[in-house]
C-alpha cells in the first residue's frame, strides 16, 4: 500500500516497478474494464486456432490465456520474467504451461509454436529489447505460423480520448516504463519495430478508442 500515494506523483513513482511486484496484485481488477473487451476480441480472432500450440510471450497474469483455456484451447504456454505476475498466472483451474524466463532468450526450440501473442509487451521496452524479442519470436515460430500483437498505436486515426487514456496509464507506470512508452509513441510504434522481412502484415483492428491495435502477421518463410 505504500505505493499508492505515488500514483499521484506520476513519472518516477514507478507503480509498475521492474518486477511488477505491487502491480501484479491489482493488474487484472484495475484494468478489467479496459482490457476485457480486448481479450474478447483476441479470442474471436483466434477462434479457429483451438488446435494450435500457442505461446503468450510476456504474459503477465496470464489473463488472456486463461480466457482461451476456458474456451477450449488446449496447447497453451506462457512466459514472463516477473515472479509476482506468474504467481497470479498460476492461480485457477487451467493447464497452461508456465515458464519464468527472459523473452529475449527463451529455452524454446526453433519453430516450436504455431502462434505467438505479444500483448502490451513492446511499448515499455527499449528499442534493442523490442528488436531482440521480435527476433526471438521469429525463431520459435514455425514457418507460416502467426504473430498476434496487441499494443498501442498513435496515428491520425487515434482518437483524443484513447491517446489521453493510454498516456495517463503509462504516466502512472512512471520511470523507464514511461520513458520507453514515449519513445515508442514518437518513433512510429509497432510499424517501426516489426521487420517486414520476418513478418508479413495480414490484418489489424482497433480497440479502446482506437488507441490499441490487434495486429496479425504471418511469419515469413524466407528469413
Ligand atoms: C504491461 S505487462 C503485459 C502483460 C500481459 N501480456 C497483458 O496483456 O496484460 C508486460 C509484461 O512483460 C513482462 N516482461 C518485461 N520484460 C520481460 C522480459 N525481458 N522477459 C519476459 N517478460 C518480460 C513483465 O513482467 C510484464 O508482466
């Protein structure tokens, strides 16, 4: 509870500290209204992938995979570095395979997955880490597999309310998290990170006052 006053302080308050120690406890209930429609939209996009081997990289509390699990998906794997987040992910009646590892260098074999989810995993990282995570995703996806990214998008279609809401949430996170978010926003977001030689864009849809994109890519066969 000693962190709460820092919400009022903002950048530097680091509500979302590096380990997500405190945040893990409040993440799902605090963000339920914002995230639940996005989780449902992801479920809808993946409904034909029930037989696929799916990895949620930087899965946090595992909230997205728990929704997939309740809807009949069976071969589900998640990975995160934060023990408090994974502690929440382990709760509940599910058979999700959970890994505590660095998304930059996972222990998974080449081409192990049919589909990888990266949900709100990129905007808070520095550029080198973002690129390393994308390269690792490419390595562990099979040829013709798919990448589904959920993250912020800032362009001429982004509504002012969405822009404001995302900025407030990230400002509350503070510190390095907020500074990386600002760089992500200023430097072209997702499109500046995804290498077209590795991933071919298939489709995108907008959620949360158009400030969030759910983007689907095919892993390229050539790289
Ligand atoms: C904003 S949360 C998103 C969680 C979840 N994907 C979601 O959609 O709610 C970012 C997550 O990335 C994790 N993370 C940060 N750096 C990581 C790394 N190098 N390897 C694995 N997980 C990492 C954090 O612990 C945190 O759980």
